[in-house]
C-alpha cells in the first residue's frame, strides 16, 4: 500500500482533503476532530463540514480531491448516502472514503453505489475495502486515513489542537440540570468493546476487543474544549468502564485541572455492579449522570440480546448510582420480535416505580430493534426462525412482530413521540400518553399521573438514539 510520502504535493493544498460528519448524537463529532488534527500533524490542511449543524459547502466539495465521510451510526449512514449522491453531482471525479462502524457493516452496498473505499473501524488496522480500480493517490490517502482514524497516534504537543474552523460548541446539544444549561465537550477514552451484545453494531467490527486512547490525547481534547467554553464533558466510549483504571486516571487529572467541570459516561449494568466501589468517587469528580443500555426487563429478550443482566441487576444498579448522587439514564429497545405487550407495559410500571420518568427520553419508548448486515443477532437460533428480508437501502433486515398489535403500537408511539417533541410537550405528559395507549390495547385502565414524585434529571438536550 502507498504511504504518505508518495502522495502528490497538490494533496497538501488547503481543502484538497475534505472530512464530512453526518451526525454524532448532537455533539461535536470525534469523526472529524481527531482525523483533522492528525492530518494537520502529517502536513495536510483538511477542510471539514458537519452537516448536522452546517449546510453543505459546495465550494469545499468542488475543491476537494479526496472526501472522507464519517458514518459511525445508522442515522449518520442514511444521511451519508443521501449526501453521497449530491457530492457526485458536484464533483464526479472525487475519491470518496466512508469510515465508521456502519461503513464496514454495509460495505457491499456502499461500494456498489458510488463509494470508492470503506474503512474498517477496527484496531489494529485492517485492509480497506475498495470498489474497482482506484488511483494510487487515493490508496495512499486511504492508508493515511486508516492510520489517523484507527491508531489515534496524535502528537498533541506538536499539533496544538487548534480547532478554530470547526463549528463552535454552542451550536451543539447542551447539558441541562436544575433549569440551567451548559456547553458540552466530547471525547472518548477507548474504542471498541470487550462485550458481545448481539444487537450492538460494535461486536461485528471489533470482535470483543477494545483499545485505549492515549491519556495525553484525551486530556488535550478536554483542555481545548474547556478553553472553548465547555463546562461539561461527555465521554462517548461504547463502555467507559471497559478500562476503569484508565478512565479513572483521566477523570482524576481532569478534576484536578478543572474542579468545576462535570461529565457523563456510558456503561453496562454489569459494570455498575462490578465497579460499585468507584461511584462515590465518580460523583466527587463531577459525574452528573450515567447512560446504561438496559434495553428490556424481559428475561427472554435479555437472553437473546446477551446483555448479561437481569431486572434485579437493574434495580441494584439504580440503587448504586442514585445512592452516589448520580442520575442513571437507562436506554431501551422496547420493540423486538420477542417483546410482548405485557413486557412493554412492564417498562412503564418499572420507570414510574423507580421515579425515572425524567431519566428517559420519550423516543426510547419508540425504539425498534435494528438488525444490520453482519449483526451477531443473525447467529441466534431465535432470529433464524424469523422471516427476515434485507432492505439494503435501509441498511437493516426487516422483521414483522408475530403479534400485529405490537407493530401497530410502534407506529402509533413513534408518531406520538415525534409530534409531542415538536410541540414541546413535557416528558411526563408524553410518558403517560404512551402508557395509556399500551394499556388501552391490553384492555387495562389508563394509569394515574404521579407528577409530584417525578423530578427533573440532568441530561443532554439531544435525545439519545442510534
């Protein structure tokens, strides 16, 4: 494969390389910031566009000789494919590389629809997937993209972490707590995950491995974003407690430098139980909330998803986290082929009982199981009995629930959540509306609202979803 020294000097011109992010959960995208810094270290002058908060700059697209599109999520991929056609209209000859989890999972489709390269997001680097004959220069650039995206070998002392051309942090989602808002920075301390939850897109790419990002890199990113007014940091690792000692070292240094800086992270229920002794310290260091993918309370569904926790474990985790003065924000996949109407109703009773109404974004009650190509779910015997159809344009397998009421409920709930969000309806109101819909379908009376016991919880103003 070509190396960086064989890339023509014209590729070092400002804007010859263009990096585009489609969507990263409302925060400034790491899919732009880290590659951009590393390209600058290597002597390039890349341009960037984050189409989640910026319009597509036609002049940047025209000027580019190589475009990398970051697609770490399903939503980002769907936006990226739509963007791909527009780019080809503007600049038909530009080399395009898609990189991220969903580029790898959907490489066959992407390479046959205008993408030149799909870059596996795994470490150590694997050969990029390419479509047809491509120029040596493009291959050399892909090799460089591979090294800067995958290895994260960023020399922070030399680059200075100058991000002036990126959108300001204020245009992204904000941290909200007790009626006040703050500016959010974003970083990751690890890549990949050592767990193999069958519905997650990470295992097919990382195969149970995770890799740490150098502490100096993470701390320099935090320093830069604090200088840009960040008062809260989101640690976006798939699971922050895959490497608890690594994470704790970073948190301690961060707190020493910025004692008023708050943060949140994501981790599994089983990690909360395993590392319960650290939660008082997390609170002391500034942790305001934790996201954990509970997904379901059904033993059947949890077994199929290989979550390795139980309903009782979730209750214990709530006690641990809340007992430390931190909010637990559970996420759910309430619509699966194996979820019954009673299972769905159980989630609402659980959320109310544990006073979690404001800890759950309403969109969570509308999440439908996504089965992308390469999903580990395809290996489960329960999935093999389903009648699945691959919808390549939707980048997922289509499934039908054996209980037609559940599919209809999903459509109704999805519309209700969207309409309520647009109208600014209070989370508690939406919660009870959805619960009433499901209860009515079951022939049960509507639940009574218990507004007085449900208190607002700290959150990021962008609802969490895939």
